[in-house]
C-alpha cells in the first residue's frame, strides 16, 4: 500500500529539498534525426537552475546544445522529479563561481581534465513530482516557469 | 572511496540478477524532430528481453514505435544498467502468457484498463553496466547482441 498522495505544497517542499540533496540525475537527449540518448550525470542546483558538465563532444552535449531544451529526471523511480527547461551552454572558464560550486556539489572538477567539457545550465520551466501511481494526478508543480497555486 | 571495479564476469552476473530483481526502468525516446522524452516505467524481464506497457497514444509509445529502437536504464545512478535494442510492438491480446507474466512482474495489468495500451518488447543488443566512475572503463558487457568474453 503506498502512502496517501501528498498535497501540492508538500510536493513542492519535498522537491526543493530533493534538488538540494541529490547529486545525480538522468538526462535524455536526441539528435536531429530523433535518435534518443540517455545517461546519468551529476548536477549542481543553485536554487533556481541545474548545472551539469559533460565533454563538449559527447552525444549529450551535442544533442542538448542543438535542441536548447532538456528533460531530466531525479530518481529513484518511486520518488520521481522531472524537470524540463531551456539549456544554456557555458564554456569552461566563463563563470568561476559557478564552476567552483559545481565542483563542490558533484565531487569532480572538469577544469582539471584533459578533455574539453562544457557546462549546461537548465532553468526549470516545468517540474513534475510523484512517488507512486496514486500521485500521478497532481504531478505538475510548475508550468511555464511558474509554481502552480 | 568506491569499491574496486568489478570484473566483466561479475558485472554480467550482477546485471542479470538486477534485470530479474528490479521492477522499474527509465525509458528515453524522441520524436522525428528530435524532441527527447523520458519517463519511468515498470518492466517484465523474461530472461532475454524487457517488456514494458504504456498507452498506445502516449509520447513514449508513439516515439518507440516510430524509432523501432530503445535506450533504457535501470538505476540507481550509482548502479547503472543501460540496455539498447530493437522494439517490437505487441498489441493487447496477442500473447496472453507474456501479458500474464507482465502483470505479475509489474503489479498492474493494462488489459483491465479503459485506455488502450501496447506492449513494447526490447531485445538487448547492447548492455552497459557501471557503479562509480572507476567502472566506466569496461562498462560494455554486450555488443551487437553478443556478450563480450
């Protein structure tokens, strides 16, 4: 038996806490021919956006820079947060405060690596959150960048 | 400190056990314009393929039927199994044994629902498995449908 469905206010509080607490998320992307890709990556949440870093020539970076839009998910599958929003590509060396914060949050610093990385900053426009099937109704917490209610 | 990297044989054994034991996975898909999508779904593993079920008109079903190829991931993000392979769409009522087994494994039976579902069977052609960064080397366990080594 699942727990009773949470209120929207509770889900919003839980979601913000989870964004602060978690380290990894799943990143879906696709090329211009519709070939989908999926990888887990670490992220830094600054209170208003997610920042990930991945090699500039990786499929994920190429796909997200092309699409300028990302759909990412925090798990596990029974405590889901799905975030969608536009992607801003930030070359290494552009924003040292962000880069320091990313290194602290994720435990790795792409500035120290031989391969060229790019930071990808995703500003949420849509956020959904649910645990079990009884929470599918009411899962939309943010739409068009605005928290609902 | 992560555990030492597992051998390929150990990863294969762990991966098969995880495919049998887990219930949910992440499904990436995309439309023909390259808009990526991502949802968690429950699955049934029959020893050689994954079967998921989702509404026939859902973005995931439409995308996967179009692409005829799926990339799915079992989590959590520090115990990853990524499976890619062709997708076979199986209409409801086609394979009662598979449908019974799917219902037992996932805890839901799309045959009982008002909305029309479709089963999507994914036969692995590529399998990767890793836990921490020290296991990224050697993560490829299956290629072109053949287990390596």
